[in-house]
C-alpha cells in the first residue's frame, strides 16, 4: 500500500478574473496505489478545481500557476502530467486516470444508446480493436457494474438514476485506469441506492486495484469509505490524515467544526453544537 | 393544543399507460402544536404526496385531513384561512423565492394578503420577522434573492412562512441543498422557532441523523405505507421494521464504523 501513484507538489490554481481568485493554493498530496482518498470541504473550497487541475481538465480563466503533478505508472515510468503534449495528454486521459463527473446521471448523451456511448471509449483509445471485441468489452462492463449486458441498447432515460450512475462508473472503468476521480458520485441518489453504489465501488477497487479520489461534502460518508481524508478550506488542505485519525483525533479547528456540523446517527444525542 | 389530523388517507394517481399508482395507502398521523414529527423514507415513498395533501395542492382519494377536528374546506375563504395556519418551507431556496422581487416584498406580501397587521405596522413587522430568522433587516430588506447566500435565502423563506403566524409548518428537505456547515444553523433556527412559537412541525427528510436530532416522533414511510413510527430514538436506534433497519444500515455512521464514543465528539465536549 505504501507505493505512491500520484505526487502533487506545491500545486496552485488561480482564476484569472478581476480580482484574481486563488482557488487552490500550494497543495501537496501523495496518493498511494490502491487507496481511497477522500477530499472534503464546502462548496467553493476548491476541491473540484483541484481534482480537475491535476488532470489538466481546467479551462480559461483557470491558470495553473505553480506546482507539478507526477503520475507513477505501473510500468515504472514517471509521467509529469503538466509536461505532456496535447496528443500524449489525450492518450493518457481515461487510460491512466478516469473520472466520474458531478451530476454524472445527467452527463450521458440522451439520444445515443448506452452501449454505443461505452463503445466510443474503445473506439478512441483502442483503435485496433475490432467491432466484435468492442461489443464484448462493453457487454462485460455492463455486467461488471450489474446493469446487465441486455441493457446495451437502452437509452439513458430508460434507466433509473442509480443505473445511469453505474453506466458512468462502467465508462470510467473501461480502460482499467490506475486512478478514478469521483466528484460527488452519489450525492443525488437516495441512501439505499447510494449504499449499493458504494459497495460496488469498493468491490471493484478490490478486484481491479485502482486508487480513488472521492470528492464530497458528506463527511460521515467519507469517514466510512476512505483510507485517508484531506480536508480543504479556501483552496488549502488544512488537514490530511487517516479516516480514523480525522474522526478520533482531528487537529485542525476547521476539521473539528466540520465534524461537529453533522448530527450523529447513533452516537449520544444532544451533541449538536450551537 | 392544536391538532392537525391526517386520517386514513389513500391517494391514487391514474397514470396514462401505467394504470393506477397508489402513492399513499391508508396513512394516518397527527401533528401537534409544539411537536416536531419527522417523516423519513427513500425517493418515491410518498413523502411529498403527504406534503401536497397537507397543503391541499392535492386532495385525498379517500380519508381526510382535519384541523382542530374540522375537515379542511376545499376552496374559498375557508381554504385560505386553513393555509394561513399551515405553511411550507421548500427544499430549494434558489427556486422558491421570486428573483424579481426584493426580500422585503417577499415577507410583506403574506402579511398583506392575510391582513396580519394594520398597514402602518407593515414595515415594523417585516423587520421583526427578518430579525426572528437572524437576518439584519437593514442590509437585506432591499436586496434581491440572488444577492443572498443559500442559507440566507432559506432564512427568508422561513420568515415568509412565519409571516401569517401559522400553527403548523411543513419543511420538505429544508437543508438538503445548503452547504454542510450551515445546515445545522438552519435546523437549529427551525427548532428554536418551533419551541418559542409553539409550532407543530412536519420535518420531511431522507437524512435519518438529522431526523433523529430534530424530531420528537418519527414516521417511516415505504411505498406509500407507514411501516414504523415511534419516539425518535426508538425508531432510529432500535428499529423493528426490516425496511427501517435497511435505511439505517445504509446511512453513514462513523460511530458504528469506528466503534462509538471515541474522540472529540465522544461525549465530553
């Protein structure tokens, strides 16, 4: 578990508007191979900007003003993400790092079948595959996420929210990436569906060994599923530690106040701070 | 004490192509002034149908709603005076305020419509209500909704609901769209108002943790049926019904995960 997968050093992003907004400031993270790192913080704290930034998904006016992001590939090669040229970046993306977007339920194309949308991934990234190979791969993916290969020709509106979310996870899983970034992947789902999806993410991680950066403001959820948690505020990581440390022995005052803003399901009552 | 009775209500929707859907099946409960009742269940369980029937946006197929023992009038002045007694706080503070109108106007309208105070006291009453929800009247009264944060907007929505001096408040997921750090503030505000004004509150949510902390009694709804009800702690800590047990098991619970009563939040704070 100790092996590093992604090293983020002194990473800063500024939105170049008037006045400029420092969205992410001097962030350092070492993501280990196979771990789930939770990234928590309130709206506007920079967690999505950070997650997009390390994959170079940001558009103007966002500017990466400092720092480096190094991806330690399973082949042993170290890839400096900021130094990749556009074509290498295109190949790198989704192959090594994939993403489940916020509001993923609505990021599917409504006028294309889910099978054809999943095939697109292989068409672009595995151009040597035959059509039959693509079909088989997509069918397998739909089985892995328990949507079922028979839904190949379904359109997104014919699926429930939870199933659409699974299709998005299948898409992110398609090329067996080493890192999956998930931005609020279960926020719009109700608790029972959310729990099923989380179980599945956890099972897939054990099967395929990828790392996860899991972004959400739901701290109780992160505490259960993460190996380590980074707490972000105003663009900075104020605390990064194991989930257990964050829960039992938080150091930063902001972490403490975030923890205190969730009433406890089963713990002692009346600990709601005022 | 005032009672709002929801008595043996069944609601059937006819959907073209899908036949009849029983959204509520023989649901009964009573809201009491000065008490908070939590209503929990997953999406599609019928929570919002109950809110719609309580506000008479929908009428029950069978069964009835009674306030102080009297059935709710279907129209006219009677319905208006019922609605004056029962107000809603909606989920989305970005959608429930009119972007075109000032904050002051939002509060003033229900005061005028229901003749709550004489004309010359309107302005004072608006300011008093804004103060009740901890907003500084001078800074917000002339602003438009887009100039306020989500939490401030939800406070405006609460002040508006309080304007007609209702006895009952239906809060349908009032904090789920707000930032985590301010959710508790808004819930605490609702709890304080509930106590101070003796309101009867129906707190609709799928968040079991806040339901437990802010409700006296909890009703669990599954597919239009009440599957469990009781004192908040009994229902959440010792659920009897398998569905409630599933809901509880699915809710994040660091106490269960790490073992309870540990650390800073473990009881001494």
